[in-house]
């Protein structure tokens, strides 16, 4: 899949008629006169957007970037992605851990059938950016979790078939790691980090009306410390997004609530406090996970889908203590529907965000799948609404007036029609519209190169048919886009070059 991007994409294409209309009339000379028809201007498909903090276009040249596509070759619903220091990409979804060590040109299954769970009902993966440990987490029914890990790029694995803390019956499992602090559980971690495992490993899940989070002192082998988090997590259902950690050891968990909120720990999960923001835009219903990324200076960026279906952000420059209350719009105003925002950051102000979005503004206020005026909510989108994958970069995200460079990277839709955001209210339209499940993923490697994992619902004939409808879009193919050419999120790395020569690629670049 190849999409060429650049400033020329904003130019208008002028279509000139090749046939001239002939009009005969009597003149003083009795001659016929040829009159050309009017020039028709056809707007070229805009693939690049440069916008301000309101989503409005600004007259700034876009960042020059290309993105490489890779087909993982397996079902990839609810994917996680991580990259080790050797450059191996790990794509974890469903029961499989897929690995590519050649820039996505080839993929292979790598998990151990004995040490890792053979089944799942909710997968998750994590690559520790400090130690390179690869985690494969699988939920076993609604009872427990099976965590396995590899310290040699997936060549060998160890595992624990009952690793869900002290309380079974779990859902929405998440795992992450980060530095030890000098307080709370960190006081214990300081003693074990030099002999057992260097970083704190966190495991969170929801149970009924609460979020439970545990901290491991032994690299994820056991989780004996932790329990239920207090606050909004206990009063608003307990569903949550990924765990995020900062270089200073701060930990973030995002509950799925009406008012965007983060739950924060500064002592490795021993105590937690909550902060809210975004009351000016709130969130839609049904709602999905919000996400947090942190940069190398421990500034935090909270990203979510607002009630108007745009992607918004709030920033914290004091490790989660305070957050700005005026929300910043990341998605262009013309993207009128978004789901599954994910984010990661490098150096201060250098962040990337991805999401699925639609530009079908002409369908707003038209009858949705329930017969009501459509307001852009993906859960109720009409059967011919198209969703694409967008990737946004900002290199000045901490500025008073940040700039966002957004690329629509997919040639064909990722989904046609509605995307079920509530498992209790899905529709059978030629098959269930729950085919993309709950989230995608975005992470950067040691060079600051951005990688996006997503499930592609529109493949095969759906991808080639310009008149495809929802019933044609029921796949969940594991797919990856990553930055081939363009700015690293680490300033010192400068402009990144492709991982391999384009003529080597089975799939060309965007």
C-alpha cells in the first residue's frame, strides 16, 4: 500500500475539457464561432492537514514524512506493538505473538506454546523500553491472567499461568513498566532492582466497578503488592486505558468516564490520586479509552475523543499534579468522527498521535443506523461512512500555540460503516460491527521512530470496491504503519531514514 505525501497534495487540479462546443449563428461575416466551455476545477483529495489548537488549517508547510505499511498476516484485533533495541517489532493480538526483525518485510509467530497461554479472551503486549523484556499477557476467561515473557527477542519464554494479583475475575488487562521511585513500593523496589529486575512492572484490570492495579518486584513473575484504586475508578465502572509511565517514575491510568480524568501514582502504585480536565469538550457515549504519553522530561499529554467526536489533548508540566483546563484539538476540523486515539512522546513537545477517523461531513445530520440524525458518533455511523487511519505529529506540543501535522495514511478504508463501541449494543450488518474491538496502539523505538498497530476491517474486495458497504467490512487484519522518512521524536536523532531500501519492500511507503 503506497500513499505519496507532500505539500503538492494541497494543490488544486484543473480539469480542462478536450471537446469544444460549437455554436452557429449569423454574423456580419456569416462565420461560425467556437466557444470554449467554462473551466471546471476539481479539488484533489487532501491527505495532509496542518492545523492549530482549534483544528483550523494554518498556512505552514507540512512536515515531510513517508510511512511504511506492513501486513502482519494474522488477525490483529486489539493489537499491541513494541520494539526492542535490536529493532525487532513485536505485534501481539489474539493468541499470537508476531515478530518481525527486518522492518516488517516478513513476520513469524514466536510465543512458546507451553510457557504462554494457548487461548485468550483479551490479549495485551508490552516491550519494556529499559530492559527489552517482551511481555505477552492473555486473559483466561474472566478468572485470571497468564503472563509470559522473553528476554531474548522471543527466542525463549518463561511464564506464570496465574498472574493476576490477589483478586480473580478480571477484564481489560493492561501491563507496563517504569522506573522505581524512592517512596512507597519504590522503597522495596530499590533493593530488588539491582538483583532481580531493574524496573517496576504494573498490571491493571477492572473488576465490576473498580480498577485494580498491582506492582511486581520481580519483573512480572508475581504481583503481590496493590489492590483496588480509589476515586473515580470505583464510581464510574472501572473500564480504563493503558498504563503509562514517565522517566521520573510517575504512573498514569485513565478511567473511561464522562469527564476526562487521569489517576496518578508517584510511589510505584502504593497511593493514587485523580485529576480531571476537559470539561469544555467532555467525552461521547458510548466512550472508549483515553490515553497518556510522557516525554523525556516527564511532561504528560492526555489524549481522548471529545463529545463532538474530535481528538483532544490536555498537558501537564508538573508530573500530573495539575492539568490545563482549556482543551487543545489535535484532529483537523474536517475529521468529524474519531475513535481509538493512541499516543507516545519523545523529547519535550515532540509527540505522535494516531486514530481512526472519517471526513464524511456530508452525512452529518443524515439518518444514522438507528434512524436518528447522525452527529459523528462512530457507534451509529451509516453503512457507507468510511474510516481511515490518521497519524499526527507535533514537534512543539508544549507551545502556547502548537502545530499539528496530520497524515491520512491509508489508501482504502480501515472500516466501512459503524464501529461498535459497546459490546452490549452491537449490530449484525452482514456480520457483527464489533470486528475492530476496543483499541489500536502506537509506540516509538529507541531512535524515536513511530510505529502504529491497527486492525484493518476492510480488506480484499472491500478495499478495491469504491462502493463497498458495511457488510463488506468485517475483517480484523493485523496491520502496521511506521515512519520511514521524517523527523524522529528524539531531537538528537534528526531525520530518520528507511529501515531498508524501498526496492526491497514487499509493501511500498506512504
